[in-house]
């Protein structure tokens, strides 16, 4: 009978029904917090290191293993389940809340990111694993029920909480608070949900010393998290600056990437503005004209009435395209709306791109390029693919055979495509895998490379759905250029022995081999 199984009167801070609901609510909240910690570690690794698959594999495998260890370690603690649960939640709030900041510091100052990631993932996983046995014991203390029913109730609350946490991280926490502050806020929620419930609901089962100790412990945890939250911006700025040689003048964390702009005055008195996405240099204002002239103008020797730019959200490739008066339309596809906003409103960048987005011929579309191409029936005369280097699976998708097949489908008769393809010197396997993937999509290719001082030797692939490789030339009506001319283009098509074609495989959606090539080659460079 339920009455016989209930705890003695006065031992709980509420009726058995209310107490049970509160414990299940704590399960729900703690599960949400736990999944946020997990996702935060995966996302941070993807931002800092790239290769999101590897980062997710490390975090998930270590955490799941640690959860098993934590469950075993919690077995002897069940005799004092209430106090043990409060201690576990306080520790989890502290470790999980500070995890992102600690890892960012390890990456910035110690260059020990992977060992630190494994240690943090193990600690968080072990504490999460200890929750379930202790919560099960607390539920049974409130009201005895068969094990199957108790497990069903507990896991139902746990899984629903995980759903809420999983959705809250990308749609609320990350865009609103960012990585560091988001984790700290979740730590506060974790501490309150875990420790406060125990102190109120099971306070009469705890001794006076235990209640005082747990209360002071929760206050200390909240004080640490609160103080860190107040200092988070300054700590983040200092840690981020340690990663860059030049002073940071702008930094944005978006749901898609970390955007950083640095600026310095050179010895010659000019300003060098640099854009970084997830730590990778995208351009230096000192020599970006070399890159963008080489990317755009050989393509423009073919038909170019309607131009499509995939990527290039900074507007610099668009600037070069719009120098041709016979361009009727230029459509730019960019995933990150913050990048587009900066290109339109951040004055140093606006000056560099010559207000290209204000040209009436220009149209910017916020979309994933792959998805956008799949839904397109419009044809384009010239397509520029100006994407970040494919060092993770989501970006490698934009260098796949399937992606180039979609581009081929929307090329008008006589149309051509150019792809920024990385360095044939530092990453030759990646470069030639990109060229081979373009060829596998049914296009003939003409690879070429130029020297961009801030990048080194940098390569491109010009392609067309024609029997012969497209000719590498400048259009007769090309505007005045600072770097590119006929002699430079002639040299650009010649590859020395140590930069010639490699025996590599194509990059596809199912086999994103570029991620492996990029990881191997840039690690060794």
C-alpha cells in the first residue's frame, strides 16, 4: 500500500506527490544542462580546431565512457543519496560551467587543447553518470515502486530534458550569450536545480552541519560562476588576442563561425586589415587584391552577364565582378547573416569592398549554398566558388563531386566556374583532390596558382562543361589591375615538379576525403 511505503511523516519538505514531481523536475533540468555541456564542448572544438566529426567523436566517446565510470563510483554514495546528489550537482555546475572558458584558455595559452578536452569531457561525463543512481535512490525514498516503473519515469524526464537542452543550445544560448557565458549560465541553473531541491526537499534528512555545508557550498559555486560571468568578456578578449599577432578590433561569435578582424599599422604607414573565420585567415588588405584578381578576372574572359558567387560574404570578389559594366546581375550566397551585415556596415570592410552590396546589380541571399543550388532552375554565365578551406565535414560538402554537379546544372551554355582550391605547395593532395572532384562532376579543368604573400602559393581551378579545358586568359575589356596580367597568367598555369598532380581520390558527400587531406597537410606545414 502506498501509505505503508511512504517515508515517515515530516521527513520530506513536501507531500510525496509534490516531492516526486520536484525530483523528476530536477532530473529534467540536470539532463538539459548535461546535454548543453556536451554540445558546448563539441561546438567549441569545431570552432577552434575544425574537423567537427573528430571533435564530436572525442567528446561523445569519452563522456559516455565516463558516465559508466561515474555510475559505478556512485554506488557506495547511495546511503547518503541526498547529500551526495547535492555535491555532484555542485561539482558538475562548477566543472561544466567553467569548461568552455578553461578549454579556450588551454587552447590560447597552453596549446594543450586535446588533453584538456579529454580531461574536461571525462570529468563532466563522470558527474553526469553519477546522477542516475542517486536520483533513482531519491525517488525510491519518496515512494517505493518497482524498478521498471521508476526507471521509465526517470528516463522519460531525462530524455525530455535532453531534448530541451539540445534545442536551447543552438537556438537560444549560443546566439544570445555565446559559448563562454552560455555555459556559465547553465552552470548556475544546474547548481540551483540540484542543490536547492535537496536543501529544501530533503533538509530534514540532513544534519545541521550538512545543511550548512551544502548551503555554503552552493553559495560558493554561484559566487565563482557569477564572478566569472562578470569577467568573461575581459577574459575572452585577452585569451582571443593571444591567438592573433595583430590587435583585434572586432570579434563576433555566430551560430556558424567565429569572426575576427585584426588591424595594424605597417612600417610603411598603411593599415593591414585581416579577416579570420574560425581562426583561419581569409584575407589581408595588404595583398587581397592578388587573390581576388586571380580568382575573378580569368573567369570573366568568358560569358559573364549573370554571375553567381557562392561564399565570399566579405564582398571583395563581388567588388571585382562589378567592375565590368556589362555584368547585368551578381547574386551572392552567404550562410552567415552577420558576415553580410559586417560587409555592409563595418566601415573598414565597406571601404575595402567599395560598397559593392549597394550596387543595384548585386543581390545577397542568406542561404546554405548546397541547399540553395538544389532548388535553383535559373542559369548563370559565371560561377565563383569562394569558400573557406574544407577542414571539416560541413565545409567539405561544398567541395564535393555532388556540389560541383549542382553547379554544372545551373551553368548557362558557354558558362564557366572558378573554385578557390587552397595551396598546391602546402596542401597538394587537397588541391588536386578538388580538381579531380570537379572533373568527376563532368567538367574539364584548368588549374593555376599565384603568390599571395599572406597565404603563400595559392591555387584555383577554372572549369567548364566542355570538351577542352577552358583557356586561361584575361578578358579584352578587363579593368586596370594591380597584379594580374598576361605574363603572370602564363606563369600561373605552370606547376613545378614538386607541385604537380598527386594520386588522390575525389571528395564526395559519403567519403569526405578532403577533411583527411587537409588535416594531414596543414598539420605538417
